[in-house]
């Protein structure tokens, strides 16, 4: 049975802007329930005392997020390869410990994009830090910090996060 198309696409006014303002992380196991409708997260329950942690992104950064469909006609399969990469421009003991904790966890990531939309990645299966760099620059103007690439494979594309859910990301669960 064929899958039904549900809508078309028209080119509207050019009001989109690229870039990421912040990335929010939580351990995957600390989200106990989701409500969703038509690709939007409308409710989310966090474990008691748990919250998303905000990582600000420099305004001229190289932070990126993607969700790319990968299909196999031969096998009849489709999944989405998701990636979130962000710079952290510091290499002190506190930042080292935060990066180590991120590296040891399976996470859910939510980006706050420069267009004002919050997008969730790694919802079903979680994402993992996959390598990255932590280094000093060569000359005075170079970055002295980390580049953190997270990756995961999901059965669905990213989800938009509703404004009410986004407003409570940093509020601990009850």
C-alpha cells in the first residue's frame, strides 16, 4: 500500500535565516514521556529534578544541526542520520568536566535556531558524542576550546518543539 502525500510546498517570502543560538542537552533516560502532534513536540515529562542544560553558541560560530534521510530501495528501509555539532570556546577544568560528562552519555539535543524555532534531535534512540577536538589554537586569534560532534540514527526526522515546551527546558522536572 503506498504512503499518502499530505501536502505540497510553495516558495514563500525569503524570511529564513541560518544559524544556531544555543543547544540544550539532557540525558536521554531523563525524558520519561513525550506528547507530539504532526511533527511538533507538544508536551514533555522530565524525570524529577532533571533539566536541559543550555550551551550558548557564539554568534559567528560553526554550530550546525542536520537530519538527513537515508534510504535503501533494495531493503525498503528509511532512517534519518542526525548530527549536531557545536563549538565550546573554553578549556578550563569546569568545561573539561562538562565535556567528559557529555561524552559518557546518550543525549537528546534541542537547538534554538536563529529563526526562533526550537528543533529536537535524537528523540527515540539518543545521540552520542562521536570524536571531536579539544585543542589550543596555533596563533593568538585561533580558538582555544572544543568542537563537539554528536550523531545518531532515528526512525523519524527532527521534531519542532512548541513554545510552551521550549519555555520549560531549563526547569527541573517534578
